[in-house]
C-alpha cells in the first residue's frame, strides 16, 4: 500500500467529475483514470455523504481484477468497499447481497443484472469503463446488454461517466450509442437514424433505397467540427503529450514477398473467391469472407473448414512461411530482449508455436506471470483477448510486433499500449518503443494498415478538439 501522489492533470479531472454529473472522460491506458475516479467516489461517500452505491461496468478482466486491486493499492482508498459481481449466478447474487460502496461487473452480465434486480435498481451512478462496449445501443434494436442498461440509465441513475481512451475507434458513428447514456440523445439526436441523417449521407441517392452492407454512407463536410462542438461541454480528453515528455514509437515495416505459388493462390482468391492448395479447396462465399481468406493467405495459411468448427479443431493448409522467416530474423536482431507479438488467426498461433517452441502465451495465467518476470524472448497474444486489464509487461519489454493484421483500431491501440510510451514512463524507464509490422507486399495487409490510419485520423481530431476543453 502506498500514499497517493496525484498526477499533474488530476485537479482539472476532479473539477470535471464534480461539475459535470453526466459526461465522458477520455484518457488512455496508464494515465491513472481508475485511481482518479475512485478518489472522486471516495470523496462522495466520505465527505459528501452519498448513501447510494455505484455500479462500475467493464470488460471481464477489468471488472474481475482491476478495480478491486486498485483500491488495495492506495492508503486513502481503504475505506471504500468494492464487491465484484462476476462468476456463477450464485456467486453474483452473493456479491450483490454484500454491503458495498461500489459494485463491479462485466458487460456480459448486464442482462442478468437488470433481470435480477427487477424494480429494485439501487445505483445512483454508473461508471462505464471502456464505454465503447455501449456503442451498439439503439432505441429499438442493437446490443441486448446496452438495451438492458438503457432501461434505468436516465430514470434512476443521476450520474454517468463514460471512461475510455478510444471513444471512436471505427469513426464518429461509434459515439452515438455511448453518448445516449449521457444525455438521452439531447446532443447528437434522439435516435441513431436522426444522428445518421444529420451528419452522414450516401454518395448517390439510389444507394439509400435498400440496405446493402457493402455501401457505407459518407460523413458530410463540417460534421466533425459540429459533433465535437456539441460534445465539448460534457467531455474531457486527457492527452499524455500535454503532460509528459513522451517519445513517439519508432515504426518499422518489414516487407515480405509472397512466393510465386502463394501469389497465384492469393490472386485466385482475390479474383475468383476460390483457390486450391495441394488438393485442399479454399473458398469464400461473400466479400467479407474473402477479405478474411486474403488476410490468412498473406500470413501464410488458410482455413479449409470454418475456424469455429464444431467437429474438432478447424483444418487449415499452409501456403508459405515468409512471415515466420521474417519473425525469426527479428528475434535474432533483438539479442534475447523480449518481443510482444500480436497474431490474428488461431492457425497463425499454432504455426508460431511450432516454429518457436520457447514462445510464451501471455493469454494464459502462467504465461503472463512468466512474462512479468521477464522470461522468454517471444511473448504471444491476441489483441482482442489481452487488450484490457493487462499490466506489468512494460517492465521488461518495449518492442511489439504484428504478425497479422485486422481492421479493429481499438484492439490495435490497446495492444500497443501494453508496452507503450505511457507504460514505459510509469515503470520509470526512458526507452523508445518500437513497433514492427510484418507486411506481405501487394496484399490486403497494406490496405488494412492504410485504412487503420484513416480511422485513426477521425479519432485524433475528436480527442484534439476535446483537449481544448479544460476546466
């Protein structure tokens, strides 16, 4: 247990939380937003006399491990009682029955929680950690979890805080669902269709006549500024560059060339949605499926049966090993210093583990413990499964590598920040972070990286605008 030393940006954050009862706090990982919010909640219960509990929502790992652990770290928070509502239904009911200031659960439990409480909703405030989980909310459809929460969001909840470092990972449309829980649509529109009709349009009128998932509406000129302006009074962004001397990561693109046979299979899939490798048929039934097959072929292996098969492990066929060779060369250059490696498909994981038997899978409890001790030279993880709630890797690692690529910006950002500049600063190390991208030349890999950058620019504009709104 240690004394609390507030960050230099803590006073404006506290002022924001106290003066804006329903709003968005956008701060990246490692900036201490959990401890800041807990300090604010502690003041509500010990000084302001609040007598109704708080509900904290988060991804499973965050709900289970982060909030209760954070309370135990700081001497000034020892009066706060946190009950973690996860596990079996019996364990969840027992946790709800405990007397506590804060109840923490994961988003997957929301439907159960609402049904379990019925009309006995006790929470005066909600803190939605990683609030992008609420982006799917719609008034008459959308995600069931967000729908369940929407029942009480404005009737019984007097204070709401959205917490995330990536408020719009896939563009501005991600904002409406999150913002509805703040103001019930007052700023961005009472419904998602109203929001979409105001700021988005189709390139041609005939594209709007029927639903076609391949046709995406475009953002209208000036929409960025208008949306940002409407959210300015209820949102605060904390950019570490404004408060710390951070060095941007060094980016290194490692290009590999597909062998002739692999290129032929790739081209066949690109043109015909079909190719055959050593008698094994690889087929895509739609454009989205084709993009996945192309990503698999670029990595070096493609599935011939569904990845989530019901009859045992999915079957895949290897096409080339160019990325494995590039990874081997990278590890040699590191001289034993650990590399945090991101993979996309399970077939990639299997091939990497076969090629590098000493690799440590940080998605497992034992593997994460070993990595935190600094063991091994290659740490393997999937961005979707280890983005939230993983800390300690930065103590021994400042190099990340992406073996495969996908379209999800948030997963990419979260993965990088496991060892990113803020984490390095936290650990007291003045080290430059290096990001290596293994990219198959003239393939969909290059398109994904370009698209990722275009998505990022939208979010960066949003965060930069909100930085100007400092209490």
